[in-house]
């Protein structure tokens, strides 16, 4: 469930015009639910024109040991990246940039 929520926030973040988001507290307010005690969270990085313009951790990385997330948190995402790769492939095929038939 948390993965899907994070994906939703990733989509929201990627579609927002950063020219209108002048204060970092506006970004932080999107993740306020993850700033509660004993709450699992995420780490967020926003890149614009190849530069990291914002990095923040929210909630806990490890609830058992009360370790908070930070921009340096490491996540073992393993198989969770496969659906994103598949989606990119489908989009490239739809745009005519990739052909899946044998040559």
C-alpha cells in the first residue's frame, strides 16, 4: 500500500510546476502525514535541469529502531522497479520510438 501512495505522490510532484513552489514548506506539507511519530515514510529528491534542488526525508526508515529517513537513506527496491521499466517500454512503443517486432 505504501508503495502505491508514494507512487501517487511521485506523480503529483513530477507534474507540479516548480516555478509556483517557492517555499520548501509547500513540499513538506504534502508529506505531513509521514511526519507523525511511529510512521513509515520516504526520502524525496527533486531534480531540475540535472541538479538536485530539494532533498528531504520523511517519517521512519526503521520503525523497530526508530531510525528516521533522510536524503541519504538507502532503499532496497529490487523488483519494485520492474513495473516502471515496463511502463517506459510501453510508452516508447506507443510513441513510435521503439519497435518490439523482430527485424
